[in-house]
């Protein structure tokens, strides 16, 4: 059986660590045929999902422990967004504004400066043998103008079939980068036309820079609105999940944990951690929490001060208090099918070790004093002798400041 791996793995024959994440069974069929462009540490891992793909694996291109953890968390956060979108199911309707916003990725890609030194072309001789050439700036610009005209014609004639064949796979990658696995037919047609418009304008601007040496700003660059998340069509299961609050999650965990002997102090610690998380996120929906939220929460806590001491909250308090509480409850919630994913999974945090002020064991003099006090203790009433002896030893230890 293949289990989800939350830590970077060593790969035989390579010094770099490998990302390895099982694809959840409930979304595997929905991702078949998709190509994921997973960001990590300034790199992009392109992974195609086939019908037999069980896990997502790629090199993290680093063996530095701290850098590997950062890249692992970044890739985990991206995949969590993709899996969440796939679980929601159904197609998403995009507004025209959202379609124009997404098309900016195409404009940026084709509006870049033309660099002849990094441009190559291919010609064929009379024997059909390829010849590598380095075209001039004018030749590159004329090619861009011709391509821009081609996309203009396809857009103006509403030839979305041809547009889909030419830029459909690229559009899918842009959608996946925004956590969108499927859009409605009408939305896709609008997207294809707006992406064609963006390519046309981007190539026209790039050609102008090459032909006329005109690098003044392009007014088209400022026409793209900021991206706004679309409203999804949740499935019935996800609709039920939307009612799971962070506070309610702790209450449901405690109803079981109390019977298993967990202490009241543990409950209070966990409850406080989830309350603090809700205050930071400014919402109480457990199903909306992502790994990115946990990372941001950790950074926010590091800049806070303790209400009792006034000192900055230590990394140990955050790691062994807040993060440990969140991880335990979310893990329990996933095991009990209350939420679908654990946002703390794969997240690691370093904390300094506790300073060792003295040995853990008693010195001979300390042990002698404790045992002597126990022997000299007289039981009172019907209480067992052992209880009074232990109590006397505890009082002595506390008064002497012993561990």
C-alpha cells in the first residue's frame, strides 16, 4: 500500500532531496490528463497526471535542510489548493473581468524584449537537412507581427476551436496555477479570446521595441485587473464541511480525547491555539485553512509578545504549543473524515533546544535529604504512610528549588 509521504525523500544516485506526495484517491480520476506546474524555490516542476499515476515526485534541487523544508512547504501548499479545487467538483463560471485578469500571464510572456543573441531559427536545405540560423531583429519582429495578426484573425472570426488547439494546454496550466481544474464552456470561450488578445498585444509591443527601438511604456500593460477568486460550486460533502468551525473542531476532538485520558491542561492548550489561529485568520472555517496560512501564522506569532511576561513569544512555545496542537487536532479530524486535508502536514519548524542548567538526576546530598524527610514523616489519620512520605518529599524538593 502507498502512503502519503510528508517529508522530502532521499533518491538513490542523487544528492538532492525528492518531493513525494501521494495523490488522494478521491481526486485522482479528476486530475487525469492534467499537467501541473508546481512552484518551489524559484523553480517549476512540470508533472503530467496519467491514469496510472499514484504519486507526484520530482527533485527539489537542493540538499540544504532549511531550503529543502521551504521548497517542500511551497509545493505542498500549491498541491493542497489543486486538490481542494478538484474535490469541490463541477465547473467554475468566470466573469469577463476574471478572464482578462488571467490573460495577463500570456501578455507578460510575449511582451518581453527581443534578444537576438538568445534567438535561434531553423531552415532546411535542398536535401531537407536542418540548418540552425540566428535571425536578425527585423526578422524576429516581422515574425511576431505575422503571429499577432494570425491570433487577431482567429479571435475576430470566433474560431475558438483553433485557439483551443494552439493555446489550450497553456491556458490549462494558467488555470491550474490559480487552483482551477475546470471552467464552464462559455467561460473557456471567453478565456481563449482574451488570451488571444493578450498574445496579439504582447507580440505587437515586442515587435515595436525591436523595429522602432521604442521602449516607452505600453498602455495595454495596465489594462489587466487584479485577480479575484471565483466562487466554486461545492459538492454536498464540501457543503457539510463548510460548517466545521475551528472551535467546533477542538470541541469534537476533546469529546473523544477526554475519554482517552487526555488532561484538562492539554485541552486548554489546544483550545487556546485554535482560538489564536482564528483571530489571525479572521475566520472560523477549518476547511479553509491552508499550509500557507500555517506558515503565515507562525511568522505572525514570532512577532507577538507574551501577555504574561511581555517578552516575545519563543519559537519553542510556537512549535511545541501552537503547531503541535494544530497538528494533533487536524490529524484526528482527517482520520475521522471531518476535514479532507491536514494543513500542518509537511510543515516543519525549527526551535532551539532547552538550555541545560543542571543534570536531570539528583546529587547524592539531594537524594539523601529527600529520603531522610520521607523516613521521618509520620502518617496522620487514616492516610497511607506512602502518601505522606511522598508529600513530604515533594514539599522539600519544591522548597529547595530542586527539579
